C-alpha cells in the first residue's frame, strides 16, 4: 500500500490541487440572486441579471483574483421612519412611508453603492426629501382624498429618477400613515375641521330653506291659479266648497273646547249654505 501511494503520489497531489482549485473557483448563483464578477476592483461580468445572456447555475472564476458580489434579484423594501412634514396649509404631519425597488443594473449598483444596503442608505434621504417637497404642495385634507394617489405617483417618479443612478428601479411608493402630531396642533386641527363642517352645514341648511320657500311659493301660486279657474267655471260650487271648509274649521271639536257653543240666528248670512240654494 505504501509503495502504491509512493508510485501515484504525484497523481494524488495533482488531483488534490485540481479539487482545491475547483472548489475555490466554482460558485453557484440561484434564481433569486444575480452576481457581478469583479477583478482588481473592476466588474468584468454578470450572471443572471435582468435581460442578461446568462441564467442561474454553476460558474467559474479565477481563484484569489476574481471576487463575486451577490445581489438580491427580488423586490426590496425601503422603510422610512416617522418624519415631520409641513403641508401647504401649514399643518405639521407625521408621515410614515415605504418604497419597493429592485436592482436592474447590478454593475452600476456595485460601482455607485457597493451593496443593496448602500442603495438603501442613498435612497432614504432622497425619499424623505421628495415626500417633503410633494406633500408641501398639498393640504392635509387633500391627502385624505384621491389626490393622494397623484402625489404618490409623483413621488415614485422622482425617486425612480434618482434611484437609476444607483442601478435601482423604484416600483412603488406608499404612505402607511399620515397623522397630526399629538397635543395642541392635533386638537387645533380637529376644532378647525369641526368649524368648517358646521359652516358647511349652515350653508346647506340655508340653501334648503331658500329652495323650500321657492317651492312653497310656486305651489301656492299654482293652487291660487287652480282655485281661480275653479271659481271662474262654477262660482256657486266654489262658494259652497269654501263655506264647507269654514264650517269644518269653526265647528270641529279639535279646534277648541268641545263644550263651547255658537249661537246664530237662522237667517245669519254665515249659515246661508245650510239653508240650501234658492
């Protein structure tokens, strides 16, 4: 056995060196990652990049000379802590937002930011600045309406333009929370909103009363016209009808004391309709 090992010692050493070289030069890139091969500080190749010619799998590099920078290919998050923003109506708002991005140019990312954490560090102040600028053009109430979507679209476009410098593409920007700070500013805003709603309610009630008067006046005019037409067509019936209405209002127990009495002479003009037509 010893003689056998001595006879093939060179071959064993060669195989060991080959295995060591293979282990130090081979690297695997999974589907969810992309890689940049860097030699002496300069990128010389990419693996499994969006739109690239290579995909995931086993690759080789020059040992001790080439370095492989692994980069996430999936969508990444950029979280923003609560930041105070001044709205157009001079309201101090606490805004909590986040952005989603992915690396589309890994070579540029490695050259400009180094790592994905470097991209986050670079984009966070930009997101803060863009949000301040965009929300500063709008009122607090506008951020509670559909205008909020337009503002976020502008923020995404501006942030994406800056992110391209670091090889990233911004997919979406959303605001998780927009609140007023606790304390006096919040209470003052609530009181102002309550005052605005009360003023709006008074305006609506005034318009309703005006419309009611117009409708009532039109109805009275129409009723008067109908009465006039009826009086012109049959004056005797109109006189009889009006007399019956008067009798009902005068003698109805609901309009006074049920024990009250009215004494009139038989030939009183008021009782003319009781005597019948002559």
